[in-house]
C-alpha cells in the first residue's frame, strides 16, 4: 500500500511540477519515488531473509585465501642481491 501511494503521489507531483515549472515540486516527486523504491527494497529484503535454506555459507575460506595471495609467507620470500661487476 505504501509503495502504491508513494508512486501515485510521485506521478501527481511530477505532473504538477512540470506543468507549473516548479523545480521544488519535481524534486519532491523524485523524493517520493525514492521512498517507494526504498520500501520495495525493504520488502524484498525481508522476504529473502525469511527463507529457510539452511545455514549461511561461511566466507572465512575466501578471506583467508585472499590474504595469503596478498601477503605471502615471509619464510618463502627470497630476496636476491645483484652482484656488481
């Protein structure tokens, strides 16, 4: 109901804003449209979070592997020195 009301209100404000050349009213229409989008995202997020698909997957291996790639083991790093001739 809130999404529908915000969308209709936004459409009405856009029409009035363009007809009266009022940037303030058009801006308010965009604000109402953003509120409708925020409500939609909230509803979708709530529905997705209520699904029961078992335990959430662990992201620990992903982060530990990326850390190993970024910071190699110091014991395996070999620094060589160029000999001057």
